[in-house]
C-alpha cells in the first residue's frame, strides 16, 4: 500500500497535564472540538520552548479511507526535550468520536472504548509511537485526527514544558465500496465455523481478517476459497477485508 506522509501545523497552546500524568492523561485532553478544547491550562505554565516538529505516516491512501478497514499510523516527534507524551482522538464533521484505535505494543494504550490513544509511562522516553486505527462505517464522511503533544523537561513540576496541538483530516473513499461491501460479492456462512466461502464473480488479490481491536488475525495474498480459518481464531466478531479488481470491501462476520 502507498505510504502517505502529512506534516501537521504546530499551534502553541497553554501547557497541560502530561507531566502529572506520565502514564497518560485521562480521556478528553486532545484540544478537539468534541473534547471542548480541553487541555488543562490551569495546571502547567509554559516557561521553556523546546524545538518540536511532528509528522505522521499512515497507509491511508490519497483516495481516502475504506470503511471498516484497519490502517497503521506512526506518530513521530522530533525534539530536544527529554520526555514526551501525547493523546489522540478521531472525530467526524459533527465532532462525534468515530473510528477506534488499537495498541500494537506497550508504548501506547487506549481509553474510552478505544476512541483515544496515548503514551504509557514506558512510552514517554521515546519520540515515535506506532498504533492502528480502524475506520468507521460507510457514510461517515470526513474524519479529523486531533492530538496534543507535550515535550517536557522531566523536572517533576508543572513548569518548563512545550505543548503542541495538531489536526489532520482524511476523506472517506466512497467509490470503492457499496455499504462497506462489494456489490454482488458475499462471504458465507455467517456465523463462521471452520471455513470461509466466497459467492460472486471476482478475483481476490488479498484478504485481511481483523478483530474489533484492530489486530490482524490473518492475511493472505490471492487466497483460494473455500478458505480454512486460522486454528486459533476465537469466538467473536471480525472485520474481513477483500481487495479485488472491483475495489475493496469489508464484511462484518461472527465466528462461532
């Protein structure tokens, strides 16, 4: 998949509670409209100004996100500060939380039904974090990522920090999917038991099975159907993405 790199405008704002919450602040401190712009100005005084730049890489294509598909994001902060933290969320045009995040290691953690992701205490000693984001359902429209980053001096006080806000908007790809699935193509049975079958005339170039946390359970190029499901696949709900010559489609299915 094509990597997309977007540089985010940095807007200084009054510092907030990352130092007091080295293991991560409570949910709701991203400065987003849905969080009412909260960022705890009463707790920190910005008396230091570290050099801070931020960039995010993602595999969300220029054509937009596919509903239900999971994407990989990396948040990279370049700074001379000794310790850094962040919190991120994603919202639609009405400032409602849409899409979910998932950690891929112990450097990040999620909050509030996976609608926020932030650093852990271990993650404050690095400046790059990787995590997954699963796009919302079809017809959600544009999604904006909002995040606050705080570069701190690690002096165990509320002074001497350099916070930054950023946001970035991605569009929904409405041309590749129809109600999240491919027209004339279905997967069965649902619920799944041992195998997955395909109905419809199409050539599948790739299949990806994710659980609802965004973790990839199975992935294969040019799979053959019927497809034997992974032996360790537990009971639950899964998102199955097909990539074909007709476009991409995502199917929500239950595993017995």
